[in-house]
C-alpha cells in the first residue's frame, strides 16, 4: 500500500467516525436521488468503494468497482484492474470516490467509463477538498480527511494508528482523538 501524501501541520485535520460517515452517505444518496437516477454505481477502489457501496445500497442500484492507483513516484493515477463491465453501456452511471482533491482520479474514471458508452455518467464524492467540481459531494472542506477505515493499519499483528497520520493526529503528546 502506497501511503497518501501527508498534509502539512498547517492544514487542519478532520477525523471522521463511522456515524458521521453514515450521515454523509445518507446525504450524498439523497442529493444524487433528487437530481440523477443512476442504474449502476461504480466505486473507485480502494477507499471509494466504501461510500459507493453504501450509496448503491441506499439507492437500491447495482454496484461494481474499478481500481485506480498512483504507482511509484508518478503522481498521476493509473487503472490497475479491468474497467467496469461492458454492461454499463447505455446505462446511467454514478462514479463514486471518497475524496476529490486534484480531480485526477475522477477524470481517469470518467474517461474509462465514457469509453464504454453509458447513457449518462455523473461523479460523486464524500469530501470535496479542492477546486475540482464533482457533480455531487456530501461535504466541502479544506481539511485533511482521516477516514474511519484508514486511520489504523495492522502492523506486527496489531492495530496501530498509521505512522504517517500519527504525527499530525496527536496534539502535545496526547493520543489521537477518535471523535468527529
């Protein structure tokens, strides 16, 4: 797993717990439902499949995923799995990721899905953190986002706060909070 870029200490950190994440998914599903009626939801792996699966379940729509990564030192995302199934042709598609900063991942996903000729395609994210405009988002924030499934990792058989997050999650030597 290649760690995400760690924000500078000057950037605020927003820790998201499971309850707050659930509320964000509810809000995102409602927003999408009022303006777009997708037939299939495509989650961008890894982290985007979690909100995508929740939104797909709430909308009672089909779900699939595609994996995108940033390999090595190249900051551009690349597709690492086969694209979504050809069955998205002529269907309304919603692409979901967890956050949108530069928009590079969503742009790659959009180009891939559009190549399969859907009837319509829109994008949605849980967190809009920069200038790129997805079609739908649950929350806009300039903060660095720490997701509940991303905060801890398994090291030596134990759950620990991700080392690259621990430095900026703790304050004055206090353990990182688990709220918000």
